[in-house]
């Protein structure tokens, strides 16, 4: 039996942090898939008139501090490891990828090819699709997943959305307790007898 070609973490809905302003987004849904060569993620943002999007770029390029503007984020932790990965996707098609040794420690760029990013805004719906061709990722592991979004509003404020905000106080997308979605590895082939 050959392994499945595509696994899904299903459809997830983000929640706004209790201290975030109400503007910019009304709801945010995310779907995440793992294929043979990497990850695919789709974000759908139902927006209001106060959503601010960064200026579109002609070419996808790596950039830091994308969280200062509207940015969609993915956090992945392999198995029970302390290390984890952060991916940032801007509707401008800029992106970032980092590896951490532990909670907010040992941050460094993750060396990988540029993801393909498609972003469109139609009426009050933002859709962003990103595909990560990440062949060097850890294999045969259960992934703990955190999904998040930073939404910039016309007033200059930012709202913070995530699958779960595990504690009171400022939003913290790096908190391991917020990695609440999971994705199991491909089923192993059964040996032929």
C-alpha cells in the first residue's frame, strides 16, 4: 500500500485575542495540508472596511518584521521536540521562515526555497495561499500546529488572531500551549509477505 499523497489538518477557525481591537477582520479560517514535498496553507479573511493590506510586490522575497502589518503565520513543532518553526506570509507576497531551538530561543533563518504565495482581495474577502516546498523537513512525525494572523487596521492598530490564546496578557503566538492542531505522519507501507 502506497502512502497517501496528501494529509490535512482540516479546516480551522482563528479567534481574536481578547485585548485586540475589533476592526480589520470579522472571521479568519485556515486550511493546512501536507503533501509529499511540503506544506500548503490557505487563509480566508472576511474583512471589514478598516483592513489595511501591505502594498503588493512583483516578486516573492524574504523579509523580516512582517508582523508589523497584516501577516498570516504558521507554527510547526515536530513530535515532542522543543524546536519549532515559524513561517510568515504577507499579502504583499513577502515571506519569512525561522527555526527556534526552544520557546523564543535560538532564533535563526530557516534555509529553504521561497514559497509560492498567491494573494487576492475580492470585495471583503482576502484569500492567501502559500505552498512550502520543504523537502528537508523532519519526516514520520506527528506535527503540533499553531495558526495565527496579525491584522492591521486603518487606525494603525493591530488585532491578533490564533487557534488558541493560552494565557491572559499580551498575545503570544510562540506559546507551545497554542499549538493545538495536529497532523499525523503518512501511514507506513505494510510489508508484503
